[in-house]
C-alpha cells in the first residue's frame, strides 16, 4: 500500500508540486504524539495556494451543482465504498497522527463511511417544495447550493469531522476547500486521494497549513459558506470573517458538558460510561462529559468505584489493540492540561488520582497523562468552567433535581450532557431543562448518523450528522408562479 511521506495541498485532483523557493520555510513536520517520530512533511498553503484551491472549487461548481440529486447521491455512495475499502489503513493513519487508540479510530472511520451513506440516502428525499397560495399561485421552493464551502477541521477527530462537513456540503451541491489542522492532517489528505477516483477534479480540494492558511480561506472573497470546528477563540475569528463578507457560517466550539447521576441510575452501565465519556480521545473531545454531577446519597461510593476504574485504564501505543488511552496531541496540550491540574489543586478540589505525566520507557517520548479525578469541585471554579481538553474529570455533588439542573446550566457552553436515572420521565424532564444541543439519557457519547449534533450558546450554532445539515449547506430559492392573467391591482378604486 502506498504511503506518502511528503504532502502538499490537493487541488483540482492532484497534490500540487512543492514550492521550489522558500521550501524550508513552508514545510512542516507532522509528528506522532505517541513517540515524536516524523510521520510526514507537509507544505503549508500560502495565500496564492489558497486562491488556487478556491479557484479550482469555483471552476468545478456549476457542473457539480448541475448534477441531479440522484447523481450526486450515487457519487457519494461510491466514495463511501472507496473509503470503506481502505478503512483499516485510514484508521491506522488516524491513530498514529492523532495518538488516539486504533480501537477508537476504527470506529471513526466506520462512522464516517456511514455518514457518507446516510447523507447519500438523505439527499434523495431532501426534496424541493411546492406551496399553493391561491388556486392559481404557487411558490416553487428550490434548494440551491451556496457555491464554494470553506471547511476548517481540528486535530482531535479529523477524519470524522471532515466527513460530517464534506458529506452534506457535497451532497447539497457545493464544491469544497477543506483545511485540516496542522497537527493531524494526514487522514484528510488520504481521503482526498481516495476521493479522486470518484469525484470530478476540483470538487474536493485540501489546503494544508496552520491558522494563517485558515484565515486566508475565511477571508477569500469567493468562499460562499464557512463551517468550522475548533476552539471558541478561533471560532469567533471565523465568525468575524464571515460577518465581514456577509457569508453564513456554522460553528462547533466545544463544551463543558455535565453528566448527571441520580441514585436510581443503571449504575453498572453508568460507571462504565462515565469514565469513557472523559477518557475517550484522552478527553480531547468537544462533547466530553467533563463534569460528573453525582447525587449526595451515592457520592462517596461512586467516587471509590471511579478511582478503581481510572487506575485500570490501559495507556500505551495507539496501534496496540489493547491500548485504551493514548497521548495528548502535543507538548503544548500537555502543558495546558498540567496548568489546569495545578489550578484544580489550588482551588481546593480533592485530587483522588492521576494528575501527572506518564513517564518511563516508551512513555517518555509521548505526551501521556494519567487519568485524573477531582472530587468536591466548586461549580464556579476554573476547572469546572473551562474546557480542559484532557483526561480530567471534575466530580460535583448535588442535592436534588433542581440543584443538578442549576449546576449543569452554570456554563457558557451548551454542547451536550447526560442524565442517568431509571425514572424515564425524570430523564426527559431534566434533559429538557438542560440548555444544550444534545442530552443523552442513560447513554453518553453516541452520535450515530441521524443524531443532530451541535451547540447552544458559546458552543456554536448549526447542526451536523443529521440530514438537517443538508439544509445548512443549501439556500432556498422561492420561485413565485402565477397562473392567472388577472392583475392584483393595488390602484383600482374601491367599489
Ligand atoms: P484552533 O481552534 O486554533 O484550531 C482549529 C482549526 O482552526 C485548525 O485547523 C487551525 O489551523 C485553524 N485555525 C487556527 N486559527 C485560525 C484562524 N484565525 N482562521 C481560520 N482557521 C484557523 O484549536 P487548536 O489551537 O488546535 O486547539 C486549541 C484548543 O481548542 C484546545 O486546547 C481545545 O481546548 C480546543 N479545541 C476544541 C475542539 C473542538 O472540537 N471543539 C477541537 C480542537 C481544539
């Protein structure tokens, strides 16, 4: 199987030739977070390259938008098949590039393939509408693509998030320029290579680089819609760039989700799922269940159980089938997590386990951090309010339902949450009061195709994963048709 070691941007169906001048300045190494080894070298796209990519997408736009829904659907089914045929290779590339265990990245690739198939099916029934106003007047409401979609993806789930954006954007008839994160671009570059066998040139283009490349995409005058997943700070810049040019933008900006455990919870499942909801992807997950709210009647027994489970999670090489905890993405991310651990200790929270970098043997070369559990966390404290993006769980006791809802809603974010109770009515009642885009009841972290995913408040706006995303990437045109020759005469004298 071909393994490319040097990449550049993928434009109009091929990787562009490397810039001959200033090559060293524009070339960056992509490192494996597990051991610091060099996985690939990638050339950054400067404004000229970004412009070429957008131009390629513009040139391909009319023909792609002109295809019928059925034709676009067929192409996306073929793309899903092509990705499925290389799923194991893609999962291993993603595991090495992000540091996430391959048992996780296999799930991502499968979910991405499924997302393409789901959207390929959904676009066939995402029909236009005919509204009859009077017996002889109608609105033909047609859905049209925006044109060129600029898509920006973070490093934690690059392949999955790329699929969540690309599938509906393409199905709706847009052409795309996608920018992966500089820390983990490889699976998206491989996706483009595979897509080349089924998509016309220019329909999917990839530009590589850091925030400067992303900013050049956001400010490009021929990009018609933006979709971004990443940090709130960068999200605000993307939104400002979109506002400056009056183009729509969709934002998914992380969260500080509360997972609420009532004493009548299905406890065995809850105690397996709650650790997973913060340790999956080493906690580098926008919907991580990073605040666990536990009813005071079961508080101490739950803490004891959690400590056992946190200590038993197996860290290791992402490609090892038995590994359940990989490294953080970078040294910078480790330092960020370390500073939050110190902040938590200073805040008076009880550190029950973890908090240190894993060292010794192979761990010395990666950015591994112990699963970390803080109890008695003040809901107003920094570690309960800010997104840590590491395997750090903040446990907070609560008295009753109203108290739990108050704590859960004490956040600027509104992405997700969980409620654990065998009282189904209470589960739904509490879910309705939590101001987030998703609330799981007796579950956490499952986002199958068809689950609308996106945030309230500072977690952003717009929905992915559900067929609503086809509407996000379409604009409606109202063609008002009259069958009558009789004028609507405003000026006629009243009889
Ligand atoms: P980021 O938001 O800066 O990067 C996300 C993407 O945006 C990357 O592709 C990046 O190159 C690009 N980007 C950066 N600056 C840009 C700009 N001005 N215009 C357009 N695109 C730009 O996130 P990060 O620096 O990789 O991580 C910082 C923190 O963000 C993390 O510690 C974590 O808390 C959070 N984060 C959240 C998510 C999420 O899914 N919500 C994902 C990654 C990171």
